[in-house]
C-alpha cells in the first residue's frame, strides 16, 4: 500500500536471478505484463543476467511468439512434448512435480 506497483515490479525483475513466467492467454493479453515486464525479463536473459523460465499454465498460442519458442527451457515437459499446459495434464499434480524437479536441478 502506498508504493508504486510498476516501479516495484521493475525493480524486482531487474534484481532477479530467476524469472518464472506463468504463461496463459491472460498473460499474453496483458499490456503491462507482456509488453513491459516480459521485455525487461527477456533483455536480462539475453544479457545472461538471469534465467527466464516460461511455465505454460493454460492452453494459449504461446508457440506463435518466437521469443518464447527460443527459450532454452519451457515447462512443463511430458516426454518429448514441451510446454504442455498444466491444465491439460490428466493429473496436474504430476506437472507440478515435474516442474519442481526441473527447477531444483537448475538451482
């Protein structure tokens, strides 16, 4: 309360070692997230100052975004299928478990 939310978010992004992007249609449709915050995270990733990891939460057209498709790690993965939305898994808990294991390996 009382602080500038946009400035706080930008500051946190600039200081983060890891950025987890929870990708959904809402994320892609949000001007503040997709057009501003995502660009900061992407720039930091390209400069090797942070790791940006997209996590596909719900079905959406994330594959159309070349920036996302070029990310070295997109979660969750099921076999050779990359970016299968958590909501599409028969048991979403399995998706969360796989994501946690992948993140633990990175850390």
